[in-house]
C-alpha cells in the first residue's frame, strides 16, 4: 500500500482541525472571562508541584546499600 494517500488524508484533516481551532478562537474573542482564573490556576498548580518536590526526601544522602521500600 502506497503511503501517499494516507499522508494526503492527514494533511487535509490537519488543515480542517486548524481551521476549526481558528474559528473557535475567533468566536471566543472578547467573551473569554476565564483568562484570569486560568492564570491563577496555572500559578497555583506550579506552586503545588514545586512544594511537592521540596517535600520529597533527598535520595542522594541515603546510603547506597539501604533496602528499598515500596
């Protein structure tokens, strides 16, 4: 089976999806009231990730022969 027809189908579908995404963005322009909440959620999420990483124990100080726990 020749890959060119499949490639052409993927190209057409990706163009359709990009056009739909552009239409969606244009339809929501000026009516998006959730942008500040999204920024706050993103900052809060990354702060929680950073805090979680700080709470993890430092593995470099553990002796190399220590048994592993599950």
